[in-house]
C-alpha cells in the first residue's frame, strides 16, 4: 500500500457539512452519510482509466481514517448528510437531472427542442426513464430500458442484433447528451449499451425534425450521461442471478480541487454470465470517465470518454425454424441454440466527447459539442440457418462466415439559446449548426472448409471445429456526411399560448466503393442537398395545470436498406401530425399525456424477411410502399401518485395500412401496455420498497414460407403478458439489499417473427439478488 500511495499525489478536500448551506442548484434530497469530515482523493499522473484506482484508494484511506483517528473530539467524527450537488455553473441541466431524486418522472426535458421545457410545455409525447427506475428493475442495458418504455418494442433478430420500434417503425435516431449520432446501424449498436453510465434515457416519440432533420417518425432516444458532483460520493454494487451470472459496479464522483471548480467522475461495471439459451455466454465491461472545469464563473468545460467491450460466445445468426420439413409447426424448446459454441459477435465501442458551455449575462446560453465515436465488431459466425428441419432433428445446415467492420464518426454541434423581446413580450430562440462525418470499412469472408451439416439440431451442443477463413469475398468502404442548419423560436403571443416554429436545412451524402458477391461496387453514391424539414408546434394552457397541444413535422429519411435486387431504396418522405392534452398533477410531481397521431409516408421500407441474393451477408431485402398511413393513440402517466408511490404507465394503439387497406408492420403490436411502479413504505416497514413491472401486447404476425405450401403462411404470436417483481430493503443509510424476478410466470413467446423466415423466443424467467453500498 505504501508503494502504491507514493505513486499518487494526494489532494485533500472538505466535504460540505449539512449545517452549511449547499451550493446552488443542488439536486433535491440526495444524501449519503460520510464516515469522516475529510476524504482524500488521489489524482493520477497517467490515463483517465487510472482514475478507477484513484477512487478505490480514496475509499480505503477514508474508511481507514475513520477507525484509526484517536482524537477525542466527537464532533470531528460526526458529519451530517452530504448534499450531492452539481456545479454552480450547470444551470442548463440541473433541472433535468434524475439521479438521487427517487422519482419516475422529471420536471424538464430538452430532447424535443433543445429548449429546457416542462413535459406540459413540449408539443410531443416524451417519456423519461429515470436513474431510479433503472436501479429498481436492474435495467442494465438500453434494450432492457426500451422494454419498459411506453410505446416502444424490442424485437430480437438474434442474440446480438436487436431492433427497436415505436409507432410501428424502426428507431434510427440516437442522441448522446443531446448530440446526434450516425443513423446507419446505430440502433443495433446502441441497444446493447450498458446503462450504468447514464443519468436518464429520454424517448421523444414521433418525427424529430428539430433535432435530427432526417429520420423515421418513430422515436428519438437521448442517452444522457451521469455528471460529476461537487461533493464526494459514490457506490459499489454486486449482483448474482440464476443464469450463473454476476455483475459488479463502481461509481465515484467529487471535486478534484479545493474550491470545487474542477470535478471528476469515474464509472465502471463488469458483467459475466450465461443465458436461457444452451452454450451461450457473454462478458461485458464498461468504463466511463468525465472531468468538468469551471474555466470562468459562467464557462464550463467538460471532457470525457466512455468505452464498452461486449464479448459473447455461442452467438446465433438468425432465429430458429418455425416448421418441420413436412409443414408441421415446430414448437421447439426455448433453450435450443442453433449456433456453434465458438460462434461470436464481439463488439467494442469508444466515445470521446468535449463540451464547452457559456452563460451570458443577458440570459443567453451557448454550447459547442464534439463527439468522436469508434465502433468495431468481429463476427465469426456459424448457425443452423440453412436446410429444412426433419422431425428427427436432421436436415439443417450451417450458415458460416466472418464479418468485420470498423467505423468512426466525428460530430460537431454548436448552438445558442436565449430570450428575445418582440411586440412587448418575451420569446425564446435557438439557432445552431451541426456536421457529422462517418467512415466504415467492412469485409466478409467464407470458411475455407467446414462440415456444415448439423446431425441433430434437437440435441445440438454446437461442438464442431472452428474453420479457417478464406480471402475476403466482400469489401465495402463507405463514407457518409450530414450538414444541418437549424433554428427554432418559441413565441408567447399571450401568457397562455406558445407557438414553436422552426426546422432544419439538411445536406446528406453517402458513397460506397468495393466489391461484393455481385461484382465491383462502382462508386455507389447517394446525395440529397437543401432538404428543408419544417416543424410547427402549438401549446395552449387551459388552466395552470392542463394544456392542449398540436404539432407537425415533415418526414425525410434517406435509406440504407436494399431491395431484392441489392439496390438502396429511394428516400422515405411524408408528414407527421400529433395532438393531445397534457396535465401536471400532484403539485407537478405527476405528468400525464393523452395523444393522437397520424403519419403519411411514401417509399416506406417494408421488410421481406429474406436475405438479398448475392448481397451483404447481414442484410435482408426490403420493398418500398407508397401511400402508407398510420393512425394511433397514446396515454401516459409518470411520476408520484401519492407520497412514496412512483409510477410510469402507458397505453399505445396504432395501425399502419397501405392504400388498399392491407396492414403493414405487423410484427409490431397494434396495442400495448407498459407499467412500472414502486412503493416505499414508511412507519413500521420503513426501509422496504416493493415494485412491479407489467408488459402486455396484443398479437403480432408475419407472413413466412411454410414447406409444401403454395402461398405465404400467416404465423401468429398471440397476445402475452410479462410480469416482473422487485423488492429492496435499506439496511442502513448506506447499505441496501434487493431481489428481482423477471418474467415471473415464465411465459414462452416469440419476441420476433419472420426474420430470415424464423423466430426468436423472448427471455425465460430469471432471479437475481443484489447489494448496493453508497458512500
């Protein structure tokens, strides 16, 4: 220990005493006990990653000091609750932070307009999954969070590819701290992200013309990272589950300077375990480090990095057969894994980000943001996707191949937001510009030699030798860029009326070179210039607690999916409309929304569920549909119903039809209910919290090929209900223990249908135990 300590430069800092007034903009009711009046933080001389060891050393020294101090002054050992605080500079985000609030709702969001508005002031449906809700139900991945989000579905194509949808359409737009990320392939990457580094996840449903300019009229997901705190605080957590899995978490945050003007945070988690599938296991580790510095009283610099490594074994490629070769329905065991035991789809992602924010004396706020994202995968796959399944388990063959992609994206965004006066009234304006550039290199290889016959899929353990890989048969180099100029104004003609008007002007370009199974790719280029995406929203306050609203935006979505001839579909275009009633109840602690929406689209991409002959190995063929119309209704309530009782609940109905009245997007449900609630007892049961989460959806179906049938077969997944439970007991002010069970009734259901003519089962029942210590 002495040797270790000599390598670090100690810097002591005082924690705020509860008898002193905390700095302004502190988070409400966020308190943890401290064992000593002063803690020691060690500043590393090496990389940001070394901050992990710094924080651990700080914890050990602080704890040791509590037991070794021989002073007789009892006051020196007694410290009241610590107020976890944001920086005094962090005015723009403080009202939106959910960490430590114990709530299932939030008072403000800026995902829709970049203006900080209450949910009632926002003319679109917005759901916020808070840190408390993620902690209560062990929602450790973005996919887990989306399964609890009203109006959102998660369809599993195979073990490593998950597809998000809302209002019947794929979710393709993701933001990180409000900054747009690349669209192509981002959903499948982001959905695997670990949530321990996030304060909250905001989901804006409908088209997002103000934020992205382009995109599906489904939803935009904003992943908002945790921020450093002024006071020293943190947590250590462990979790065990019934799938032979375990997870460890560490989070430490506090000031790095005596005056609190420099603050840092380090977050790390490691997870390992099996699955309900045979011979499948996964390792995942994440790191996140961030430093904030008040350069001046009104200028804040933020620099950070996050990293995730996802390394599975037994990765499937597609689902399982729906039929036997004689045409009978194959009701296979849920734990059947069609992949080899060495099949893997390893991924790693890294983001480096920099933000510079300034508050002007006249009330204006400006922000410059830069993100560098790098994502890579090495997929060495073999799964039983070929042939027909006989009743004795024979007949299936392996799809096998190696696919490698390296992708880098740089994003710049700068905007200013502030008040202005017009006709004797105060209004608000946002003006900005963004630019992103993405480069990706993709290669595909076939096995040199492999015995691709699966002797008995029904008793398959995946144990065959891993082959060598031949020279690449597919090489694609792709570059894409997007430039946007945007402006939004919130006019207040009267005290009760707000009109939000704005939009983006977008230039988009994509180029692909290389070769694939069809031959050379001769500078395949797509470009759209000067596309104008307008937005208009109106909010009228009926009373101080109830508002009606309406909004409109144009849909423009350049597409990357291909048809059966391996040609990229023309851009999707259309219009999105929404109207509704929003209310603030229980003194603003409960927000409700009733919304109706309509979406009109041309060139809507409809999956055929089939691979593209001679196309990229991971691609499926789509067809374009003109004149598609979607109509729907959404209801949501989020926040505190009674003291100690939190809830987020939503009901969604939607239907999408072509001009002939035929249903589209049938693998997404028309009706769904999402409910998450917890109750924190008081009195004799003080310290106990219990909760439940319920997900229900009506039937879905896909038209698939059935052996021996002359026409497509309508395969139906009937409606089903999933129930989760949680309980937690606060042993001390710092220590809590908890238990969770997911899919309590062990419901067996298809999570996805039709992808490569197969199906994928949803997760089986799982139990978990966890312990959390906060310091």
